[in-house]
C-alpha cells in the first residue's frame, strides 16, 4: 500500500548524502532506495544502473507511489534513482542539497529534463 511505502521512505529523510554510502546516517541515491525497500522485504541491487533493470517498466502516466524513478544526471542512463511518492513528488538522496528529501519531480526542470523512466518493484 502507498502508506507503507510512504512510511518506509520517510524514515530515512534527512540522512546525509555521501556517495557510496548505504547506512550509518549517510546514504547515496541507490543506498536510499535499497534501505527503503529492504523495510518492505524487497532486496534491490546496489546501484541505480542495476536497479534500472529490476522490476517492470512503467509509463509516466501510470506512475504509482513506490515506483522507482530514474534520471540521467551524468551523461548515462539511470545514474540517479528516486522513489515516486504520488502527486508529482519524489523522495531521493539529493547530492546537491546533501541529504535525503522529498521534492517535485516533473515540476522541477532539472529532474524533468533528465527523466529516464520508471520501474515497478512493488506489487
């Protein structure tokens, strides 16, 4: 349910962004998604690129809370991953702001212009 994914995603908000980190108060983007989904009994691969190959593809118009959303931030597909929260918002470990946060997805030109697609790993 979306309440479950929301609770899981919210639990790690405000954690420090550190590239390569998967816990201990610090996370990178895929470390964040890994920890959130682990709470729901879903084991994701470690990197954003590997998470891009998990689950099934979802079109933008069919996005649901809990879908993984991917972005090209380094000139390659799926170099950043977040979690769609519904209502045009996503949770992610944001390197620019240095922390995990909820922010607009398509309402933010930076993310909107770099959006690669989404994958569904929750039933």
